[in-house]
C-alpha cells in the first residue's frame, strides 16, 4: 500500500473582504480514537512451580517457554492496573535410566501498575505483554520445586473516542492554512458479553474429579468479518483446569478442552470494505462436575467482546484562519497511517521426534496451533519481527495397534518488512496469516514447514489543531436616509439642505416645495445630470414665499 504522509497546502487569498458571508461554513464530523498516553514498564515475576506428582523427577531442564496472558485491567486516575498470568511450559530430561523427555505446565499470577498520565476510568486501554527472559533455579530444599524469575515488558496504551466538527471550508475574504490528514475515522464501536455454557465428557484416561481447584482460559479471535451494519466474530477458548482426583492418593491432575464460539455485534454504518478491530477478554472461567452426570464437566465462560469499525479517511481540514478575531479550535492526538506492507516467511525445522513418542508411520494432519509474536521493533523504513510457531502433528504410530499420537513443536522465526517512512517512535501492529503447512519424515528427522504471511501496519501519533468554528463580524448595515422636511421658518431667498431618498426626482421636489427645477439647478451647480440623482446625496432647496 502506498505511504500516506501529512502535507500542507495554503488557500489562495479571495477577493477583498467587504461583508461577512451569510452562508454557513462547511464542516466534516471526525470521530477518532484519540491517544491519551502510552507507557512501557519492565517488571520481574517471581514464584515457585512444582513438577506434578504424575511426572518423573527432573534431571536437566532442556527448554522453558513462557507467555504472558492478560486476565484483568483497571484504569484509575493516571495509572493502569494490569493483572495477568505467566504461563510456563518446561521441557526436561527425566531422572531415569532412559532419560526420556517430558514436559509440564505451570502458571504464575502477577499484578503490575503502569503510570499513564491523563488516564481516567471509562477510557479504553490496550495492553501488550512480552516475556523477555525466564530462568528456573532448583530449590535446594526440594528437588521438585523450581524458583522462577521472568522479565516481562508491559506496554499500556490508553485511548478515548472523541468527536469533532472540523472546518473544511475557508471563510470568504480570509486566507487560511489547511492540512491533509490521513486518519482512522471510527464508524462505530460496541461491546457485547458472550456466554459459553456447555458440558463435556471427562476423558477416559483421566481419573474422576473430586474437586476442581482452578481453571485458566485463553481466548483467541479466529475470524472477524463485516457485513452491512454488523461484525461477525468467530473464536476459540482453550480451557485448562487443575483438579484433585477422586482416588485414595488424591493426586493432582489437569484436563483441557477447546470451545468454539461465534457471535455478532451490530454497528450501524459498517460496510464490507472497512476495517475492524476486535478485543476480547475472559471475565469468568469456571468448571465443575455436572449436577446430572458425574462423568461430565460443566463449564461456564463469560467473554467480553468489543468490536470497533474504522475506515481510512483523508480530510483537508482548516488549521488556521488568518486575520479572524474569534476562532474556536480543537486539538487532536490521533493515529495517522505511515504505511503497511506484508511479507512471506518460510518456516522450516528438522529434528528427531521426542524420544518418548513412538516412531511415525504416517502423518495424518499438521496444523499451526499458535503463533506468538515475541518481539517487534520499528527502525528507519523497516519493521523487525521475531516470533514462534507451534506445530501440532497428528500421526499414526509404527506399531501393531497403529494408534494415533500427537507431537507439539515450537519453531522460531524472524523477518523484516519494508515500510517506507517508518521511524523508531512509531507504533506497529503485526498480523500473521498461515498460507501453507506440511510435515514429512526425512530419514530420522521430522521435517515441519510452513509459509506465513506477516503483515505490519505502522502508525504515528500526531498532534494537530483544527478549526471548528469561526465567528464572523456582523455585516455593517447601510445608513438609512433621514427624511428631510422643510424648516418651519424658511426665509425667502435662502436655502435648506435635503437628502435624496429613493424615488426622488427634481420635478417632484420642485412641486413638493413650491419651486421650479431651474431654481433647484441654479443653487446646485454640482448636478450635471438632472435625471440621475443618487440616494443619500445632499442638495440645496431654495426657500420661496408662502401663499
């Protein structure tokens, strides 16, 4: 897409101002998402995690994967309170003869306060959590416990929807400065609650549940499209719960389930060629044994879904009216599009399947389960992107029973995207689309491949003052001629002054004041054309004797 930058133009001076225009000046309604403030803070999440009882003891940690998820966000004056969870996946070599590879998952809750001057309750907030580093240290007192220290970067951006009637027409008789602004005009935004109230059967390989301790839900929007006046939204919720088994040893187990949902939000004015932003947050995530069937799990999930429809609009707004005494203005801090571009990225990884998995006979299916953007940096004219792709491979085992097994593998990728005009202080949004995936065996290695389309949209925050109203001076009224009447005492041989009114002629004046046209012309030598009198001119009328 071609880069759009702000440009300035100058109106040509119109004719000399004689009287104020009586026509109303043309304005255009701008509804924009104004940037109140943005701030990034680094914080350290500390805690202790334990290897589940069902897992073998850890001999050596091979890798640690961590991702931050937002649970709740609150705005208080000048601050944003972020409540989140750090989700950890630890891959390790077991302390056993075969030294097989295992994984376990744990979570750590955290709370962070980010200073955002100008933030107020009721404003809208966007939160981005990036895990920069994570380290595990074995607890010397307990071999199954590990101390976690994770460095996370929390970026908070507070915005507010504002509406301004911007002047787009220069008043007649004035010289104006104008500016072409490229901005995202907010067509409309609305919020809706979505309830997922379902039951699912406990997997056969899981022991019965005595008590569910906690559940964590991750939600993802898989598709959002616009039809006239509506936004159609599809998504998935991944639920993972920790529970105590209904057994003598009361061991702790986990279970997981994925729920799909779809909904729509009505937004008047929305059209197919517009853009839509969808934010979703989990408000409630609960699960328990069903009241009607002990083998079923009853789930209640409440989501808060918000859709905002925007369209890119170029508006030539008036920024200054030179010479006007009374001008009303409004200051806007808005996002202006610098540019957007996409690039294809080939992801490839080849390594042996995990030792604990049976050999592969045939790959049935490969999908991209998750894409995580680990880092995104804007440099001059480029955007650098670094992330991970999680492959999920479903295969038939090379065994007599030919049972179906699954392999998960995370593969890193990095790329850069050319965006002319991009600068380090600009903001960037990354969207990744999966175009193609493949999995195959090459000798002893499982080869995973994917083609991704990585798109970057770069915007800059611009502060612009626009004119909203010009109060023009009232037109100066034309003087109303004061009718002249003959003085009560008019001495014959003298004259008196008379102001010409509409409809006056010399003949009518002569008849009115009892004189002649020749006598009037004799005392008014400036009258060169007796048939052309100008309204407002003053002439002399001779006095004549009465009776």
